[in-house]
């Protein structure tokens, strides 16, 4: 494209955002007309991340899951969607090797990356810029889940401690791919295993620093350690994060246990439940404000583009005919970047907060084959960019706030189905539905039995006449008075033989009087009486 000719043309007036189908449609139109031309001039989309497409701007809100390997990312995703997505693998060793986009579908199926890049308005069509090796590790899975009707979820491979910028051993730039997805999503869920934090924390936090307002940190599997150890691990994690970010901001760390297993009740599990409720609220807020979040992403990109536009213009002024020189890359240094950045801050063209990382620019520019498309700042294009940042985006945000927003019902704090315990070093899943019924029945039976015995003991405080039985189970001629109390009957008492007693009573019934029959107490199913067996010597307990 002849940008020199483009610069001389008068800009075509655009329709007001309120007259367009939606706020995000208006955002795309204004972005294409006022931002994309400068991205092409500065090679911005090659130095940083590819430019936005219609699908990326108008698509559904997306949540990205990141973290070291085996921290429970896939398990948590399955817990959120209340299903197991097709192709998911779970294990103690690294199992997830693909970048997987989960979307809603009536039938579970996997869509290959080659089919994705052929879809004109696919939300993540731009991944083809990362090469064939990455496309072999990229896929889309459709899941029949109500939650995925209003959002997308991205599952990622675990981050290794030795992963570098170039992605050695992977065949693609792992960090560059992560930066692309981090820029496109509305929320980043960063998981750490409470049993193994790992040594990748500095690298991860440096990578996510430009997107820190999107990050939610979860200390997963918090129910597998004692409360004291959980608090120690949390303090260790916060200390490592603060050492990298060098900020005084208070970082929220959520306690999590996102799987279908119950846990032993402690004060930590109370915090887990509270954090799950809060995390669900955060996701609903993300859904409610995802349009303004996406507009903010475009604003941040436009400000970075403005800085690069002036940076490249200064380099062209400082080094005459640099873009026509064979060894132009030797001028692309950290010192050159820092020197020009100070000039731009002093001239109030930008602020220190809007200066992007040096490494991103240096590594990005050195990967270019040439810089012949660079141009000095054009007043008309620059004015369009400034108007887009300071005026147009504010109008689009007002339109977005007037549009309805979806609300999700995740039910993250739903009842757990299985119980987790160890048996000879191996874990088993026990269905708690039957176990709870059995436990409840036994508990009710014990309570009713103990309640009945207590009430009976209270009624039997008065003196009662109990028939005494000798060692041969014969009824003795005299009746002994026994005073019942609330104390527990000694273990040495011999249980009363009901059959023998009834037989003895029947044999002596003719000789006994009606008064004695009234004083004798029979054994029934509803009343329990203590019987004692006293021998001739006065010993209690029956046979010696």
C-alpha cells in the first residue's frame, strides 16, 4: 500500500458510534480507519502482536488459564463447565500439550487448527502468524455447556522453568504466544499448586506484568495441607511476587479447591468457600463489563502504538538513512530506546507509565527483515490517532454501558460428589450419596435409642421390684428391691434371660398372688429393665 498517497488523502468522516449496530462494531470501524494505518507504517503488528480482527473485537469474553504444569488448570476448567471436555488429560506429570479454546456446541467435537484459520471471522484466526509448529499445538473443542454459551475458556500447557523467549525445543515463541492471548482475553487465571510453587514465578510475573489488572491468582489444592502450612505457602508466594513486581499494591490470592471432592472442615475450607463465591462474582463482573474491558485493551494498544510511532521517527532523524543501511540492526539497542524514551517524556509526548518493556521492542525489531516501511510522524495520521484515544473511545464506552450484559450462574460452590482419601497409598472415589444416607440412618437410630434410654431412666427413678433369678434361671421365692439410677449399669451385670424368665414366671404363676404379679415387671420391646443375678453367697454376676 502506498502510504505516502494515503497520507495526502482527506480522511472520510465516520458515522457516530451510536448509529452503529453495537459499541464493539463501532470500535472495529474506528480502529480500522484510525489505528491500523499507523500499525502498518511502524510494523507494530510484527514487533508486538498481530492487529485486531473483527472476530477478536466483537467475539465473546474469554478467560485464559495459566500456570506451571500439574497445578490443576484442566481439572478446574472441567469443574467450571461441569463436564470433561473432549481430549482433556489429567495427571501428576505434564499432560496438556495443546492450546485449547473451549466453546459451546451441541455435540462434543475437536476442530483442527487448519479448519480454524479458514474461518473468516473466527475470534482467534490470527494465531496463524505464529507458524506451523504452533498450529500443530492449537485446537478448538466444542462442549455442550450452558456457561460456554456466553464465554470462551482457553486451556494452556504448563509453563516450564526453563522456557525462554524463543521457545527452545517447542518450535515456536511460547512467550510471544502467551502475550497475544493475554492481550486478547478479559481475565487471566493464574494457578499455583500449594504443594509445589516451583521456580517459574519470576518469569511468569514478568510476562504478566503488562496485564496485571486482568490477573486472578489462585492457590489451588489448598485443602491438601494443614492450615498452618497453607498460610506459610501463601506468604512465600506473596513475597516472591512482590520481589519481582516491586510494587506495594496488595495482591489478592484466592484459596481454591476446584474439583468434585469433599474436604475436611477447617477454617481454611471456610476461606476456600468464601473465595469461590468471590471468584464467581469476579467472573460475573468480567461478563458484565467485558465490552469496556475490550475497549480499554484497544486504548492501551493505541497508546503503545503512539509511543512506537514517535520512537521510530526519532531514530530516523538521529541516524541518517538508517533504513537503507545493511547493518541497521546495530542501532537497535536498549540504550537507544532509553535515550529516546526520556526525550519523549520530557516533551510530554508520553508518560513513564505508557513506556512498554524494552525487551519487547528490541527483540521484536531485530526479528524484522528490514525497516523500510518506517516513516516520520505524519501530522494528519497522528491527529487521527490522538482523536481516537482521547475522544472516540470515550463515546464508544458510553454506548457500551447502555447495552445489556450477560450474567452467568457458575455455581462454583456447589455440593461435592466424591470424597478423597488414601488407602495404602492409592486414592479412591467413594460416592457420598449412598454413604450419607447410611450415615444419616445410623445417626438417627443412635439418637432415638439414646433418647429413649434417657427418658426411661428418668421414669425409673422410683424403687421398683425386680424378680431375681438364680444360676439355674429359676425364680427365687423372695423379691429384692433394686433402686435404679441415671448412672451406667456396670459391665459385670449378667444380661437377663427373657425366655427363661417367662418360663419361670409361668411355673410359679399359680402360687403367686395378684399383688405380687402387679409388682413384677415383665419384659417388653418398648421397656428395658436391669436384671441382676444373685447367687446364694450374695455375689453378683452369675456363674463364677
